[in-house]
C-alpha cells in the first residue's frame, strides 16, 4: 500500500469536485487516463481501517490509492493511534476535527469504513465530506459483509422516522379478491403514486394490466419493471394523454378494463397558479375523459385519486381537483359504474416533494428552505398511500360517490420535519429567520458532534398555498369503515344542471385561455375557494397574461362532449 506524508505546504491536490458532492463523468474519464491514482484518507474505526488497509494492499499498484493517513472516531484515541502506527498508517486525528484535517491534507478521496450499527456516524461523516467537496466511498466491514450488509452508495433516510408513525397494515385478502383475475387500467402509471399502484396490482395476479402515461421515460421505466418481475403478465403500455377523449375511449374499448385507477394529474400548486387552463385541461377534462370512457365501456369500478387541497381550496390545482370530484360524484349518480374518490395529503418521496428538494439542498451545503414556520401538512409514504388506495377499492361497503379519506394521523409541522431531516443526516441546524427561531424554540443541545450547521431559511408562503390543509368539508358525513386506515365520507352529488353549467363554463373559459378568465371561471364554480390574493401569481408580478397554447377551441369542444363515440379504430392490446 502506498502512503505519503503530504503536508499542508504542498500544492493543493484535491480534485475539482468542490460543491458537487460527486465526480463528473469527464473527471472520471480523465482519472482513468492518468497514471497517478488518487490520494485518499481513511475514516472510521481502527479495526475497520486495518481491514481496508489489507484490502488496498491487494490492489494493483496502478489503481492503488495513495493513502495519506487515517481519521478515527473520537472515542478511540491513543489505542487506535498505536494500532494504526504499528501497521504503517499515519494517524491524522479525530473525526471531530474532520474539516480542519481535510483542509490541511486535501485528499482527492475518502474511504469510509464503520460497522453498520453506527449508521448515524456513517451518515454524519459522509454528509460532512460531501459538503467539503470530497468524494467518498463506503467500504462495509468484513463482519457486515458476512451478514449480507453491502456498500452504501447513498443515504437512506427512513420516511417513518420523519413522520414519527408506523405504516398502516393492509388487508391483503380483500385486495387479492379485488384485483386477481381482473383487467386493470392505471392512468398516470409512470408517476410516483401511479407506478406504485402498478407494482402493487401486478403482484396480485390481474388478468391484464394496462399502463397509461404521457411521459415516455416514466412509462418505459415502469413497464420495464413490470415486465422483468412479472414476465407472464398480459399488459399494455400506452403512451397517451388522457385528455384526448376519442383515443382514451378507443383504448378503453380495446382493453375492456374492469377496474380503473385514475392517478394522472397536475399536482404542483405554484406552477398551476400560472397555468390555470392547463390545470383545468388535465385535472378536470382529463378526469372527465377517462371517467366517461369507463362508463361507456362498462367498467365496474373507477377510483379517482384526489387531494386534501380540494377541500376549501386556495389554489387552482386544488380547485380543479374539487371540480373533478364533483363530476365523479355526479357521474356515479347517473351511470352503472361504481365511481369512488380517494383523498389524501402530501406524499413523501414523490417527484418534487420536500424530501427530494431538501436532499439536493443538503448536498449543496444548504440552506434548507421551508415556506413558513407554522405551516403543517398531512403526509404519507408512497407505498402506504398506494396500498390504501387499492384497499379502498376493495371495500365492499364503499358506495359509489363516497369519498375515502386515508388516515394520515395528525398534520406535521414542515419546520419540525426539516429539522428532523437534517438531524437524520447527522448534522445540526440553525434558523435564519427570527420568527421561525422564536416559534421553534431551538434546542442546540441535541447535536454533540462539532460540525458546521445547516441553515434553515423561511422563504414565505407561495401563491395558492395555505398554512393548514383540511381533509373533509363540514357537510360531508363520516360513516364507519371496516379498515382502520380508511375513513369514508358521504356527500351529496351535484345536480345535472350544476354539472352542465360547470362543463360549459370551463369550456368557454379555456377557449379564451388567459389566466384571468380561467381563474375567474373556477372561482365562480367553487364559491368556497379561498383566493390568496395577497400573494399573487408570478404572472401578475410580471404584468402579463399566461396564455394556454395547448388548449384550443376545437380540443375543448371535443373534451366537453359526454358519451362521445370514438371514430378511431380501437388499438390492439396484448
């Protein structure tokens, strides 16, 4: 094993990875082409690092890293120093001084090795290294490898640890009885919830599974996963926009689905504030398109996935989902298909969720952003939400038009979740907002290791957002559910006259297509809508109207026709 006595006076040998957290492809190619392997520090326990030393010594000298020395845990001290020195490894100091040591010796790589039982220390060390721009490689101890614990290429933050509650168990027998032998269609199959629904349904032996999504890459990936795990399952993967009424009906006529899970929707609140016509087109007319097709083709059960933002909405996104709920309840009253609605809150780990945003922010060294210190949200994990959606479809006593509300426990403080997220990375935090600091009553005693703290910054409520979400309207009456994770609420279906006015109003507004016209139409149809005028849309700040270039009179006219008969030839299915 090559070693070096590199000092702080020597030229800076750290590679140009600073602030990226991982090497670029070009850098990797360049390293392959160079004759000199990288300089490295070893970080961990003395026992683990001695194992790493022996492994490194077996490598060919052309790829063997030049080990500068070792950094050990604080509680190991003199004993570790003697053991490492005897083995020819230069002790550099303790983990508590990681930043200053790295700044002195400037390694190009860090090899981290600790027992898996020390997960908190592993996460803390790797996070601190990445903040300094030093690429790291985790090397499992020999004992862990014998137990089947392999290398870790990324941090695994427990979503249950963030929510502080255990997942709700599902009734598998009821789900099997509902899915097995049935033809199932899932819209938005490539999305976070849609893809999990696809995996769950595929596992319960449907007669056929049809995946529908307008995102090519997302559809390709979920179809690839299903094909690999269930090669004998009859399936179809359809690259299709559900708002295309005629083709949607043609697909349903070809597939003859018995169960449809409608997960396709626009979901980002601030984005939809600036694109209300697109929100109407996708969330309302897309729902109408697939729901009408379900009714026409004799689908037995249709499940629409909704959101808590549809209750007393303050956003365009929430209002369009509420309009879709009303249409589904109406359709259930006049059609033989059983139409159901499943309503739940935010989903941890979904695309664009706070976890993915915070993860990127930590890798960049902070700050972590939250909108308001008092904001709360209901949260579920992706598997839990998708499982309960299927569970809701399996409830025999759930009547058409009912709204199944998933039990998400108590609403969680976004600020408290942000602090917990940082702590689970083994880091400390500090609040850069006086109001937030007073509200949080920060306790710094929880962080014993000495490292730079991640700042948490409050950025302000965004357009369309409200501090606290609701799950039900006051006029919706709860009825008992046999499953503890699902509550059922009954509401009155809107009249045919109201629905006719709703469709006509939205068609007219979308034909004009400007943000003001569409938003005004939505507000008229949803009188309880809490318009957050004091925040304003981004387009208002620019003093421009946001036209919806995708919604044309011809298209909206097609979309509004209930019971349209497709003139297209039904596509072939597997």
